[in-house]
C-alpha cells in the first residue's frame, strides 16, 4: 500500500499533548525540532503544511508546578495562558533554524460557526501558506468556555482540514495507529492498517481518552477522520515517535493507520454547515420527509416535521433527526422555533394563513441543507 500522503499537496498535521510535552514533563524541544525539520522538508518539496499543536495547558501545568490536570475552566484557562507563551516561542525558535516563519492562530468554535469569521479565517490561513509561513493552530483555551469548546484538537484539526480544503490530515499520537481493541488491555488486538473513513465499525473499535495529559482518544481521531473525509481529505493516524514519520509518509511509505476519504469534496458552503459542532435546535422528521431529502434531493417542508426541540431563530443551523434520533441532515432554517411550532405538520400553502406572512415555502431549502 502506498501512503495516502504521497500525492498530498496541502496537509494538516496534528500533534498531541503527550508528544509535545514528553508525557507531561514539559515541552520536549528535541521532538518539536524534529517536526520542524520534517515540515521544512515538506515545504521544500512544494507542499503546504498547517500544524495543529496541543500542549499549552500541559506546558502551563508544568510551569505552574501542577501535577494533576485541573477540571475548573478558570484554572485550565490560566494554565493555557501561561503555557501558550512557551509553546509558540519554542516552535518559532525551531522553525527559524530552517528559515521559516511561524504564525500563532488561536481559534474557538464561534470563529468557525460564524460564516464571516469562517471565511476570514480561511483567507488568513491561505495567505500564510502562500507566504510559506507555518500556521501553528491551537484552541483558544484562554477565552473559550466549556459550552463552545471543540473539546480536543483532533476535532479542531479536522475542521481546519475542511477549512483550507486540505488533501490530507495527519494525526500524530503516542500509539502506532488504530487497533481493533486497546492493545494495552487486549493482547490479541489487531492492527488496522487501512480502512474507509466513516466506517461505523471503526467507532465501535475505538476506546476513550487514553492519556492523563490530553483530552482525546482513538474515538476522537476516528470521528476527526470522518469529518475530514467530508471535504475529501484522507487521514493518517501514526506514531509521532516514529523517526522521520512525516517525510517517510510523504515519500509513499505506509506507516500507521490510513483512513481513506470515500467521497468527493463537499461544496464549500455546505461543508461549513456540516462543520457546526453546535446547532440551535432539532427537527424530528417523518419517513416521508427523510425519503424526500435522501432519495429525491428535495427541500424540507413543514409538513414533514413531527416535532421540534430547542430554541432557534431564522437562519440558525438546526439538526434533522429520524425516528431513532439519529442526525440525518443539517440545514439553515427559514423560520424561528416559535413559528415552526405553529406550521409543523401543515402544508406550505397554509403558512400565510397561519403566520400572516410567508418567508419561504420551505422550512429548509435544499441549497442550505446537507445530508450527513
């Protein structure tokens, strides 16, 4: 098997906390220097690379003398503020040895949920890449709250891959790749060399968070690959401690687990919509509406909505659920939750009589809806 990175021209590389901080002992300069050297090699090959790096909280903990990761938001934010200084300073120092500049980019979910800020972030990142500057991206832990955080940098990395329409996402971890079970607990665990991103069996295989330093686990990596595949990006999960791993992958060597994207790139606007981690509300659909969306590519009409949950306004992103409460689509709604409650199960021809006006005949137009 040839590496999925062999022909990739734009890459997003994510490194986890345990790698960056040598399992929580403080920033590992030798590791950061090795990645900087490899990324510099990729740039010389004409590739563009974005680096998503964890480690700010872990480095802050070390600087503050904390032995255990705090759970209080304010303490995590303080640790991130302290640690981010050292993290970007060391990356800048390592990349400067290869004649490359770096740029610190801190993101929150709100930056990607708002269409204008989403486009601004994409424009900035593309400009940096064109200038051969290496963007160092992390979640903005200092200001983010628990309700709006990405939750882990695997998720953030997949969103960045979609944002810049990258060809591949590389998730470097402290494990060789994905196994059929936790190899630390099951001696007969089978290594997964390649699979299709989004395969439900992969999620069943993946476990929970595996490190006391970071917040991610194999499950978040599987879900990140699934999300990245929406924009046609392949994902490789490999050990960050493997010598020269990035350059070897780029040369075609099959290292780690390769999760192939099985679909073409999603239209950019719908891709942005799919990447919303939070939705304003939920619509429960009947079977007829689900068939109309899936099989016929039609818009969602009020008559096909059985019930609603949550509070939302016109233009908000909402989730569409089937009878088993599985999300089958997501879209921008044309009516608020209070208005939708009055017109659900009604034909579109009744909207004017019920509300006294008509914004749109559809509850969600097909141009503003994406199937998941």
